[in-house]
C-alpha cells in the first residue's frame, strides 16, 4: 500500500445549556425520581420529506416496526414534549447565549434564523424529528497545530433519554431530557491527530463553560468524531464522553479502515453477491448437542445461512482490538434485532456445533475450501432480514460511510448508515427570526467575557497552576461567588479543587455545594473557625449536620483575642507546641503577631 | 365544561386550586395561589365593557365583523388553534373575514384571539390562517386563556389603557393566572 494514510478528522460537540427548554417554557432539569407521573405509547412512521424523498436511516429504523414508550414527569415536561402542542417560540436566553458564543468564535452569524426539522424515527423524539437551527458559519479556533475551522454552530433540542430496549423490541424513553437546548459545534476536517482532536474538544469545552451557562454533569457534553483516511470513508463515531479516550478512538478507527482496505485488496478478485441464496439448515441440527440451537428450534426458530464465496479466513481478520471482520458483519445482523451471527472463521465448538454438522452445512451451502459461511438462529422472517443485511455489507467493495457507536474501550460498533440529505426540512410552526444589531448586542452580554478574559482574571487571582485548574473546573462559578464574598482566592480555590475533590474520592458527596460553600465561608469570614478546620467540618456538613453543631461537638471554634493570649502565655510562647495542640483552632499568623506584642 | 356533570366546574387549562376532604375538614392546595394577607389588596374597578365576544363558525359573514366598529375591543373565539375563515387559497363560495378584521385592527380596535376548544393554547404560527390573522394585527398567539378570561381581561386592560400598542403588550402580560407559560400535563389528564 506504500505511503502512510493521511488522517482527515473533524469533531462535533453537543453541549447542554443551562437555560430553559428550547421550544417550551419548562425548566431544563431532569426528574429526580424514576417513577413517572404518566406513561404514553406511540408508534412512529417515517414519511416522505417535503422533497419527496424518504431518508435511508429513517427507512431502516421504520423497518423495525416498534412501539415507543415514554415516561413523563410533570415538573419537567409539558404538552410540547408529548407532541400534544405545537412548539412555543424559541427560548430567548438560549438563543442569545449561542449567538454570543458564536461571536467569541469569530463566526459569521446568519441574517435569519430558520428552525429546521431533522428526521429521527428511533423514537428519541415524540414528534419524529429534532428541531435544529443553524446560527453561524465560518469561524475558527487557535490551536497548537494552527487554526481549526468551526464550520457551523447550531442550536438544537436534546433528545429523550433511553431507559431500555425491552425484549419485544419496544424502546422506553424518559421525556424530561427532551427539549433541553444544545449548542452544536462542528469543526472543519482540520484536525491532524488524535491528540490534536482531544485538544480541540477540550478548548471548545472550556469556551462553552466560560459562558457560565453550560450544563455540568454526566452526559451534558457529547463529542462525535468524524474520521476518514484516503480510500476510506467518513465514519461518524457517536457518544464520545471521555476526552482522554479520543486519541485511542482515532487510532483504532484509522487502523480499522486500514485493515478494511487490506481486506478489500484480498477480495479484489472475488465477485460481490448482493442477493445470495439463503438456505434453511435447521434439519442438520435435529439431533444437535448445541443446547442453544436446540432451544431455539423448539421455540420455532430456524437455523439459516448463506455462503460467502472466497471469504475463508477473512471473517477472522482482526480489524479492531479484539474484534474481527465477522464482528463487523454481526453488527449489521444486530440492526435486525439479532444478538449476532455464527461464521466459519470461528471456533464453532464453543456453540456446541460438531465437525459433522459443519461438514453438512458446507455441503448444503455448496461451500468450497476458499469459501466462508454465515448462519443465524432466529424466526424465519427475522433471520432472512438479518442475513440480507449481512450480505449487503459483505458485497460492498469499498469502505462504507457509517454512523458508529463508541464502546468503553475505544472500539466502535456499527449503528446505521450516515444520514442522507433528505433528513432535514423546514419547521413550519416557528417563524424565521431576523438577527438584528440589538439582538447581537444582547447576545454578547449573555455569553459573558469569554475564555481569554476569564483566564486573565484567574491568573491575577491565583498561582499559574491553580488558575489553569480553575479555568477547567466545574466549580468556577462557585469560586467567583466566594471571591466576591471576600474569601481569599487561593483558599476558595484549594477548598473547591483539593478538599472537595479529596472528600469526593473518599465517598463524601456534598449535596448542594454552592449553598454549603456560601454558608461555610460566611461563617469563616465572621471569624468563627480557622482555615485548617475546614477539612474537618466538611464531612459532617455532608451528613446534614448544621455548622453550629459541628463547631460545638468537635470543639472547632476559633481561639482568638484574650483566650489566645492566655494560651500563648500558658505555653511559654512556644509556637511549635501551640500549633501542634491547637492547629485546628488557631490561626498561625495571628499567633505570631500576638507573640510579638507580648 | 359540561352542562350538568360533576365536572361542570372543572378548572380549565390549570389544575384545581385545592382538594377538599370534608370528612377530615382538610383543604389540600394543589396549585399556586396567593395566601390571604400576602399582598396588598386594592380595589380597581376601571373596566371598559364595550367589548364584543364573537364565536367563529362556517358561514360567519364579513358584515357581522364589519358591524363591530362601535366596540372598543373584540375577542374572537376561533376554531382549533385560533382560526376564522381567511380563505388563503381563494376557494369559491368561501367568505373570508380577514379584510374586515384587518380594518378593525387598523382603526385601533384591539382584536384578540382565543379558542372555542375547551382546553389548549392559541397558536397563530402553525397554519396559514393563523399567520394571516397575525399579519392583520390579531393578538393572542401563545395564550392559553379561555374566551371568557380573554374577554374579562380585555375589558380591564381597556379600562386602563387606550394606546393600541400598549393594549396589545398588556394583554400578553400575565396578571392573575389567565395566561400560563406551560401547558402542564396534569391539566388534561
């Protein structure tokens, strides 16, 4: 193959915004309970777009013919999430925030905002589409590898959160998440490596958080990574949550596409067969020792399969760590609702299939030495659908463009084809909005000072290392509040970044951190206790014990004034002795000062 | 909401204020309400009741709307999301009342939309009829008031305000729970 393939990589970031929901006036909060206030059941059908085309991803999803169940929570949902009421006008705060962030990213803002409908029929939206609006284009970001273009920024609604897919295929979702605003940023394919990709994702994340209105917590930011190599294809890897994993994901995907290119090379002479002859092989297994095949047959399922000419050995080629080409084909069978496939490059004895049965399969399928076979166990219609999809994939003589889902180890699995062009059409229930000068002025205010200004401010308040940490910290908003209250910046920062984090590691979780911190430090500023007592106090506050009681029961009230004077004299002005015994109750600086006056 | 059933006085587009348990002599509040003594109470009886409330129906004649020019304000109880006949596609035999509504609005008479559906919210952004009505100056999109609440409110606003622009603004400002921003799911259970 010669030269090293050049990577083409871009990233798409979705960040939840901490404003009201986008198209209704519900709060952007998630229900704290699991038991819904009501449940509704819907069945969605893909319809032709206004352009008269049916989206291929939508069609594929519809073939599954499933019901969707939605858990509704009355505090966080209204009739809009249930698709029982048309959308309300777009949330002003969210829109201004997104526009403001766009100005910080050197973007060209559109003259008119048009809300569009993006077809989604996986049930993650009750309406069958996700509302999205392009806000700006042509921006850029400075990075260590030069400028990275920001192609587009859009504001869109978050989907419903999936709870589970039931045995009968019904998907269950919760509606509290639906409609929370997301800012969606898509970069140009200017990213040069996995490490660079991570840097870009981190920087964009920091810019978003600097606005002070990015939601924090699990799942509030998601990265989709787009990767291709020459002669490969664009693959969109969805649901990347951990930035540290990005370099690994990029490496694995590049290697996957390289391995697929090598497989294609081997298959050059092998003709593609899109509609192979599917054979019912059930009779071979009438007396099988394979208990799972036996169980399936008794339940009315069939063993069916087809031959993959010229594929012997190819299904066993590893294309991702621990995943073979056979797994890639199995992912396609999974889209028809199957758990997987069985193929001839596997050790079939692990399924309880013996050599005699293998020989019979080969005879029945007319499979030669150079051929491979694929079999599945399922109800006949489902088995045929799954095998047809496997065959369709195996017949490709190019790398297909795909949407893939990331696994925890950085490998990925096939989800669906890349969405087609017919996926978007105008949302007719919402008027187009002119972006006027006065809107832009308000937007700049809404998005705050921006990352660089914030960085500068932090560097003035903290040492360089802590400033860097605070810039990324989820506690930066609380930090600003505490500093405003008059708390020494370094003390506020170390409490939030070191003490709280250390306690969290020990399993001590403080519930309403903002309120707890404000309360704690207002008493500290009153001179009720000293810095070093904070680490002793916090675990008890976490348990819900009031501060006053903690100070009393643990005897942590600060010693000052006359009492301190007495203490110093009692200890013959021995600083070391005093600090050793009263570390949690006296302030070293104060002791020193007082000693000098005595 | 029903001529005779026990649900006759059921709260529309809002939850009931409270649940009464007579056996225990208990009143359990269900929605938001102002407690007695919480705010200052002021009697304000400036009302202009020269307001008409007109129901839309197939065959509503333009001359009926035309005849309302003596009123200081009009509340329409439209169909569905808040519609009257606008005939956007020039269908033969259909009489649009749009020009007459626009003439009233242009002359400074506020025209307010509500819906004859018992539950739900006016939305003039969804169908062409609604958009045309908005262009003609009709106010009320996004309000979940009943026709009667819209009527009472318009009487009150007109009692305090004559400037049509300000009337429109004040109409859309919730003052006593007549417009809520969320259509809560328990309201239509």
